C-alpha cells in the first residue's frame, strides 16, 4: 500500500504546465511515428497505447487510419492533454497493471518509453496480452542502453529477458528487434498472442 501512495504522489507531480512543456519536447517525437510505421498500423486496426503520455503515438495511429485508437496513462494531466490533442481517441486514466479495457479488445498494443516506469512489469505484460486479441501484436519499446547501462530504457540483454519472460510465462512468442528513430536506437520486444 505504501508503494501505491508514493506512486500516486509521483503521478500528481505531472501538473498541467509540466505536461504541456513535456508535450512540446516529445510532441512529434520520431519514435512514435517510427513505431506506428513499424507496426504497420492501418484500417482495420484497434490500437492501445499503454502509458500514452501526451498522445503523440495516438495521433500517429489515427493519421495511419486505424479504426479505433485508445490510450491509458496513470497521470490525470497526461490523460487530459492526450484527449484534447487526439479527440478521435479514447483516453482513460489507469495503470499498465490494471488496464480499463475488455479482454481481446485490440489488434495492436504497445508501450513506448514507459515500461521502465512500471511498478509490476509482469503484471503489466499480462494485462497487455489480456486485452490483445488472438493473432494481434504487442510492442514494448524502450531506448537502447549500452551494456551495463542504467536509466530510462533497456539494454538489449534486458530486452531478451523480457521476451523470454513473455514466452515462458504467457506462452506468447516474443523476439527482440531494434528500431532507429532519428539519432536514437530503441529496443523493441515484439510478438503476438
């Protein structure tokens, strides 16, 4: 219970002003568009962005022609900003570990640069798979850290560990790829249900 209080305190630090400033920096980040393209999003897709932040990837999915676009974020200020930015998207407040959507609701589920913040990574991965329809694809995207590195991202080895955990714990095949977006390289754990 104590961790939950701390986590909510951290979430509330995302004031409207801070979210606005963050969205200026990350608003058109190349990672979001690169993932939308990598995932092959288009008509017929129902997409969920877990940890959607200010909504850049939601906007990219709408622009790519996805039939339905949804996002979830634990920060009320981020949810408000994303909903305002992408009125065609359904944006809800919630955590990766308890997604407010029905089973098998989406053809694609992703998290971009948010996985490293999750309090319960196994629980969040299980939830991503729960809301993914059979045959759908999931993507865990994090900035690639150098071996032995730490911070906001994953090393390739850590990405392999996530892929192995998904396969072992959930029986869903997963692999690790890399994705270049601008000057940065990202580790992408991807697979299907």
